[in-house]
């Protein structure tokens, strides 16, 4: 199966940090179909050799779990080509078509790793030069728009040119190993599913915490980002869907996406009072992380000194259906938090009548950890056997841990590699359908509206902490606490 893989935005951060390493890894893992060509394109005036040298320098600045050899890099670059062009111009679309038409590949993947404002014009242009025939698959990087209206406008333009099965909307969190394993745990085993409901689960907590700040993306993040658009509307709500969805009838893409859509449509709409009480918005000021001092968000390059952009947010969400009625789902994400961690914690209800001495109100917890490494942990109570006399016979928490590195070896597949392989295979199950995005935008729309009229709702937090204390107070009202506070 001959394939062509085209990256528009080929010298962008995403390209050298994630996309090219993902193709390279797939190549090294022998996972690319035979007879492939990879084209990168951007406005930079580079030729093929210069691009390869540029890429090599960037690869050298990355940390590789599996260091590569000269031979491997050289073999990879034999697939690579580069064209310098301005993709807002019709000549560029023609140049792209000419490159693709140099041969007749079975699959042509065009990855738009560019600003979403360019998506509509680009897709129209691709259609005009015939780069929308049945061989073509287009990958759209997030963010897909700025709000419901802009996302719909982009989608209309893209769908005027491409059929839905040709459109791959990326949410790289869906490609993470632990998210795959959450599906496997829930629907490949019979153990948890009977317990996976309001009768047994008290609350669910989803955290994506980063210790990094906005790095070099300050200007972009400040203008178009914020935690709501950068993380909540997409990654966080997709994780929520994976936890809360009903069992799909099969692993077919639409069967899975139909179930995720139902979750998004069942989210309890946020009233003005909910937004006051159950949505927290924060921004980091200067602080200390891992022994070093870091500047506040407003001091970052490219960020307005009076910015009200949120770098943290938390929501207490509810899902209005039989399975989840009354179960709070606490979602939080932020930059410059105490440590890099991402996990889904399912807190089960305490036993109805404790007969043993042990920690008060103990809850079994299932922790699906996505970062810094992949694992699934189940916390149970067991009788202590080797404790001091006073502790003997008491129940103490112990963990049943599944560490994927230990179970399956260290050769893991990164999210982007997994997703690119899926695109090449034409499998849409790990990609987001537009109606899901629409429903997610609808859910967050009242927050966007409310925040734009209420700058005072922004709470500052010190870098290196877990965000504004209000995010803890919100859980305390439900008698709950974030994992690090237990
Ligand atoms: C991206 C966001 O989608 O996800 C970034 O735009 C964020 O702001 C990143 O840092 C986090 O991804 P990961 O895989 O490093 O947790």
C-alpha cells in the first residue's frame, strides 16, 4: 500500500516535537506501510537537505526512550521531502497536487498542523486542485475553532470538500496507552462494569496537571487559548466520555463515538449559579517549582501584562442519566502546578457498615494513571500483618498495581504514533466526530459567556501549588478531596 504523508506546518513546534518523531518511531518499529513518502512544508526557505539537517538538530534536543542511530535517521530521511510554500496561496495548493501526482499512491494523508484560521481556506483550495478524492485523508489538529460558531464554520468548509470518513480530528489524549486501557478495563473484563454506576461510585476525579508554563507559546495561548479552550473543551471532556460512556455495541468508530456523544449531550447544563459555585478559573503568578523560581503568567513572553486568560480551571460536572445521576465528576487542569501528572480517580462508596478497625470512611479507589507513566492501581483494605502491636489486626490500605512498563516492556508507543498509524490504516475510532465537538462547545459556552462579563472571577495561584484553594473548597462541599489532599 503506497502512501504519501504530507505535513503542512512542517517546521512548527508540533511538527518537530511530536509529529516527525511519531513518524520516525513508526518507521523504526516497522509499522509504516511500505513505499511511503513524507513531505513537510512551511514558509521557511529550506531545501530538502537543509530540512533534514534542521530536523536532525531538533531531534537531538529531544529525549528519546529508545536512542536512534545515524543509520536509522539516514534511512528515515530517504523518505523525506520538503517544499517551501505559503499555503494561503492557490499556487501552493497546485504545488502540493503536483507533488502528490508524481505518482499514484493508494493513500494520501494531509496533516494540517497549522492555525485553525487557515483550515477552511486550505480545504477549499485542496478541493479545487482535486486533493479530496477517495485516497485523501485530512488530519485536523486542535484547536478546531475558538467557540461553537467558529468551529461550525470550519467544519462546514471542511465538509463541503471532504466526506466525514476522510476527516480525522485529533485529540491526542485518545491515543494515550492508559486511555486505551481504560476501554479495555471497562469493556474487555466483566469485573468492573456491574460496579460502574451511581450505586457504587461516589465521585470521579480527572486531573491533567502540568508543571510547565506556557513556554514559547505565550502569545498564542494568551490570544486564543486558556485552559478552557486548550484542555477542557477537548482532552478533559473526552476523558470524561471514556469513563462515563455506555458499553458500545462494537469497537467500530461510530459505535464508540455515538456513546461518547450521548455522554456529552447528557451533561447537566451549567446555570449562572453553577458557574459561580462549580467552575473555578485561575492564573499562575510567580512561584517555585522543583527548587527554581518561575515567573508569573503575566510576565511570560507574548502575554499581555493585564491578561485574564486562565491557566487553570476546574469544573464540578454532572451527567443526567440513570447510570450517573447525582455523581459528581470533578475535572481540573492547569499549568505550573506542583507536578506533572494526569490521572482518572474513581472513588467507590465506603462499606455500609464497618466491622473492622481501620481508616474511617475508607473508599476503594481505582486510579488510571496516564502520566508521568501508565498504570492502573486499585486501592483495597487488607489486614496488617507486620505492623506494631497497636496496628495488628487493623485494616490498612494496600495497592493492587498494574504497571504497563513491567507487564509489556519499555517499548511503548506514544500517542501521536498510535494515532498516525490509525490514520494510515483508515481507522477513525480514536478520532473525534464533529457532533461530539459541537456538544462539547455547547457545554462550555455558558462559561465562556460568563467569564467574558466577569473578569473578577479569575483567581491567582502561586506557581508550584495545586491551583486556587477554591478548587479544593469545591470538593469539600461534597465531602471529597483531590488525591494529593487525602
Ligand atoms: C496540548 C495543549 O493539546 O496538550 C498543551 O495544547 C498541553 O498546552 C499539551 O501542554 C499536554 O499534552 P501532554 O500529552 O504533554 O499531556
